[in-house]
């Protein structure tokens, strides 16, 4: 039996008909060798930089945790943020932080892919499946909660000349516990540990200050 109620599985900002159709592709199909990443809506450098800077200020940081309070939560995750290790997520200025939200909160995750180069697509998946992960994470309703589209790398190696793909996922988890956010692109989680923990606390128990 599913232990969560997912409100919204996948979308992207201003996505066109092709991107919307791709939302309904099985995840495993999106990860097969040779599969082209979906080119979701892109943002110029100034907007990508603004999102990245905002990501570093959001939430309440406590050690390796970033806490988000309230019934409506917005989390900005950056794949391959500047000055962070390669093949990682950044939020709150931390690398692959532990994210903490309250059970029942409506969570919106905005993912910005700042990576560059062939094959450097990234995505975001919330799952009940713990590490270690296989090369290809199974597409199963029993474990998957929400995901973004697979986002293509930036359009140019030159930061200020590039455009950056941005995606969004919305979900609500009603049962407290430990979940995981993962990059579902083949081998990113297994080989590079591109994942982190998502802690869902009972109502009334505050996220970190």
C-alpha cells in the first residue's frame, strides 16, 4: 500500500506540448542508453544565478540539515552548483544536505541544472528506496513519490552565455519517516552518490532552526 499521497508527479516551467507528453513516459524509458533528455524551459544566466543564490539562503540550516517549516514549502535544488563537488546537489549552501519537512506539507521542489558537457543531464526523484542504488533505479509505483523531467545540461560551457534547464515537482508526504531524493539518471546515484535524505517529521515537531 502506498504510504504517501502524491499531488503532482512531474512538470517543468512553461513546458511545451513535447515536454508535457514526455511527463508520461516511464522513467526507465527516459534512462535508457541513448535517450535524449527533455529540454524543459530554460533560463538565461542572470535568472539561473538568481535561483542559485536564492537556494543558498532558503531553509534553516543546522549542521548538515536544511529545515523547511510551514504547510507550503519551496525547496530550490541545484545540480552541480558552482563551488560544489561534481555530480552533487546543493541546497542551503550545503552539498547533498539532509532536507527536513513536516508531514502533510505541500512541497514544491525547483531543480536547476548548472552542469555542462555531453551526458550531464540530471533529474530529481523522491523515493522510499534506500541506498545503495542500482545502475538504473526501477520505475515502480511502490517506491516512487515524485519526480521532475530529466533536465539537459546548460547550453554553453561559458556560464554567462548559457541557458539553464529548470524543472519542478510537487508532492505531499503524509507519513513521517525517512525518504530519499535521488538523481535518477543512470548510474548517477550508484557511482557518484548523487542523493540525500528527506526527513519527514510529525506535525508539531519543528524543523531545525
